[in-house]
C-alpha cells in the first residue's frame, strides 16, 4: 500500500488530503496515476492542465519509476516564485 497526499489547491479540487492505494509489485508511478484518474475523476482534469509535480518519498521522479509498498507519493500544484 502507498500513501498518496494532495497539497494546497489540489486537496480542495480532489476533495481529499490523503488516500491509501493498494499496489502490486512492479507498479510504476505512471500506472498509479492512471488508476487515481479513474478513482478520483477531478484528478484527470487537473493532470491534463499540466504543471503538477509528483514526488515519491520527497523526490521528484519520472512516471516510469517503480514504486514500492510503503512509499509516500505527493501531488504538488504549480508554484509561483518571486
């Protein structure tokens, strides 16, 4: 099982701060994202707009990264700086 967290405006759009998701061995971050788009329909629209950073255990990784049982996945909205 992995813990998926949504931060800032994403939390409100998705309607949840955190969800737990069962995964099978060899699951990639991309596969998890596709599952979440089905389970949490607002996430599909958010992801199509782009700019969302996704981290695994506080490291931004590519969608082909394999995730492990116990990992923490965070969805972070675009940030503006100054």
